[in-house]
C-alpha cells in the first residue's frame, strides 16, 4: 500500500523514511481522513515532510504520482482560460527567449520537454489552489523563475553564467543566492565542523560547581560555602567568505553543502560573498550585491580579532586580479586584492582558505600559489580531511 | 474529537487535519511559521477547546533537556543537612518535577507546549528523543521509572533559527503555518475585532499588505502586529480617509509603531514615501 507513492517521493529526493510511511498508513487505518484527495494531500504532507523548504518538492512528486488520476492538458486548459491559440502561445514563448536560454532549453531536451515540465508545474499550481494555500516559490531549481507562467510568456531564470575566466565582466549577473537548505549529505561535513565547537567558560556564573562547593565546605569545617561556575557554551565565532560566480560555479554545490552544514553549528556566524578575490567591498546577499555592499574596512572594525575567518574559493584567476590595483574583473579597485587580504590576515588571528580544487591540481594554477602564500600556507582542500586539518589550524 | 478552531482562533483546513492526525496517532506536532502567525496560540486554544490543562515549557538558550524531566535540588539538600532537617534522608524530597513529568502525571490528557525549541542548544532535541517516543524516563537518583499515564498532546514550535536533527523530525508530524491571504486575514480580524467598520478594515488591510510587499524590510509585519495596530486604530477612532492620505506625517501611516519594529524599516518607509511624492 502506497509503496509506489513512497518510492516516487524518494525519487524526488525527499528525505522520507519507512517509519514515516508506516505512520501515514497507520493514520489512514485510523481513518484520519476518508476518500478525499485534498485531505490526503495535507495529511501526507504533515506526516512525510518535515521542512517547509521541501514542500515544493513534495508538491512536484505528488503531482507526478497522481497525474494519471487527475490529468489535465495544460495547453488546452490555457487556451480555454485565456482564449488564445496554441501556436501563438508557443511563438510568444520562443520570442521571449535569448539565444542562451534557447541553448539551455536544448540542454533540457527541447521545447517539448520544457512544456512537459511546465505542464507538471502548472498542475501543481492547480493542486495548490484547490487546497487553498498560496503559491510558494522556493527558488533554486526552477527554470521558470519566480512566477512560473504568466500570459505574456515564460520567464526563464538564468541558471549559470556561460563564460569562464572572465577578462572584463561588464554584464550584470544575478547569481543564485546560496540556499541553506540543500540536501544534507553534508552530515559528514557537520561532523567535521563539530571539531570547531570548542567549549569555553565565559559569562556570568550560573551553575553550581559541586566539587568546588564540597571542598570549600570541607575547608570551612562544615559551614556551607557555595561556589558557582559559568555555564559552558559554544563560544566559537566564525566569519565565512564565499567566492561566487565565474570559475567557482562548478563548486557551488560543494559550497552550498558546507554552507548548510555551518548554519547550525555556531552561535556567531556571518556570511559574506566576494567575486574571485577580496577587494574593498563584500556583500551579504547575492542578488542585492549591486545595491548593498559592505566596506571590507568596516568589517574589520566591526568584528574582533577572536573571530575565525574561513574563505571558500578556488583562487583560480588571473594573477593581476590579486596583485595589481584595478585588477578586478568587475570594477576599478584602488588597492590590490593582496593588500586587502593582508589587512584581513593581520587583523584576525585565525584565517584559513578552503579550496574546492583537488590539491594535486594546485601547482598548475599560478594564482593558487600566490593566494596560498598570502594565506601563510593555510590553504586546505574542501574535503572532509581538508576541513579537519583547517579546523585544527583554527 | 476533532479540533475545529475556536471562537478566538481561525485554523486552516490543513492545520486542523494536522492537529487531528497528531492527536489520533499520539505524535508530537512540530509547528513552524513566520513569527506572529499564531504558533503558540494554537496550543492554548487547543487546550481550551479540549477543556484540559495546558502545560507550557518555554525554551531558552540555556535550557537543558533534563530540566523538562526533573531536577535534583542539591543545594537545598545540602542546606537542610547543615540545619539538621529530618527531610534530608529521603532524596525524593529534593527531586523537582519538570514540565514533562507534570504532563505525564496529569489525570486528564493535557496539552504540552514546548515553545521555541530552536532556541536551545543543538543537542537539546536529541536528548528528548526517547522521552517523546516512549513517553517514559528514568529517575537516576531514586531508581524510579516514570511512565506517562496517558500520552499528552505535544505541540512543539520552532522559528527556524537552528536546524533540527533528522532523528527528531522523524518522530514528529510537521506543519508549516502559511501567512494568511486577504480573505483568511479578514476572518481572523473579525474574530478579534467584531465591531470594526468595514471600510476601515478594507483600507487597513490594503495598507498592511502593501507594507508586506515592500522589499528590504528587516521584519515584515505579521498577523499579531496587524491585530495590535487595528486595536489602536479603533481606540484612536481613525477614519479610513486618513489611512489613504499618503501625505500625512511624512508619508507614514498613522500609528506605524505598531507595525514596524525597526528604525531602519521606518526610515526606509519614509524615504519611499518621499520619493513617491516627488514623482
């Protein structure tokens, strides 16, 4: 019973387990609901999905599994809804695509395949409406941008920049914001990061120090002398800098995993993004980088030297991007990247660089060597072992 | 018995079903959602509608799982021994029951609210796995095994500040409270302010949803802020026209303090209003 449904969910990479399936069957047995597809949808979601960021995925899987039961032809439905001929729709659709997007569609298996996906997405939206809940865009995987379908055409999100090794990137790109909710195959990463959780006793005294009290009481000849000690808590403070865009896109996946792993481990943790090399500005969110950048200098002033700094980047770039003023591929920088990096390494006690490039390839890239020496040799590969070593260094 | 919302609380179909399933299968129900969408209210209203006791366990960053079970008050025992009190020979006198024990002990099936579980240390949910699953625990000091008389209805809320471990999530049912749309919002407001003038309500809702659409707000106003704001609007007897008049007080809506809790947000709004006036 429901095994096919369960397998469909697994196919959509939902993290459901057999235990939850049994719960669902148990709920059905106890007649929590009765022969009502909407209610079943809510019940299954309540029992099987434990994270609202996975609702979207669940909806897709649900629509996929039940498509045989509730089939609807999207194009004809659209035709009815908007009174427009199918050809017009297709043409309008193609007209809105840039050459790059067309290439991307080819990669996805052509327009028909895309229409199929659109259809699926559309069904899902129907499903949502039937349930009375709101359309939530969770971003990241959708080729349809945030809005999905609108009558004027389909907005296709630009997923990856197509150029590598940019000489001058003048075109404004919207990079994907790193999503903290990637699949946690990063469990292992978490374990590695656990090593960072050094316990320190700081703050007000709040806990009874039993041993201290006993020995002090004994010394006083039996008069009670209560001793308190500060509570233990995780005092590790971390700043993370992510390289984003350009040649790093191959490694974004790995970075995202690290990102989501790091999210739950520390009390003080801030993320910043940079492009290729660190200059006078970093930014907090990816999309708003043009409008909201932060002075690197103010960053240095704001955070104390006891913060641990982790860079994540492949350090693969033109050498002039590091050591020449104006070397940035995106803007004119007064001071060279290396001087900014020096400012960081001088201010903070502990700085490491994690590099997703395999360690044996490092010697082939001149810029990696430069970066490594700037980091005082504290560069490690982005592997479990490398993170372990880096954290030991911190 | 099915939870149908109360006269003070409007629950969506999916929420009702989630609560129903959790009660039927005796599983903890984990509730997430934007702050102010009524997560904590749910437990209170559920207890009211069932006519049972609500036991609230508010979690802070220093809360330990053990504190929910019981605590051994070593300090008062030590003091009693200094004073030569007879009580001191029975250790059971110094075991203080925690919230979970209280809920295990109740005669009528109670509602146990574990509020804001994400505030605690990351190990906290893991420490409660067995207790939530089997509804029993062991008191080390007295060698006693405590088993729940009947399984309490457990409502857990989280604000998503920390990820919860998978093993913990597997044991819970989960529901995410969506932000209500305009119709639902109207229902909610009618429940709380039955005498509000219709046009004031419509205008206020328009202003409110416009405000939520603004990009870059640090903290979007939520349902509870809207309710507070309406209360003030009624108390001050403000006319709908005043709400519509954008030129008022540098473009800020009246009594904005109830909606915006952040000075950056207020100045952002002022800037936007200024720009729209120049246009």
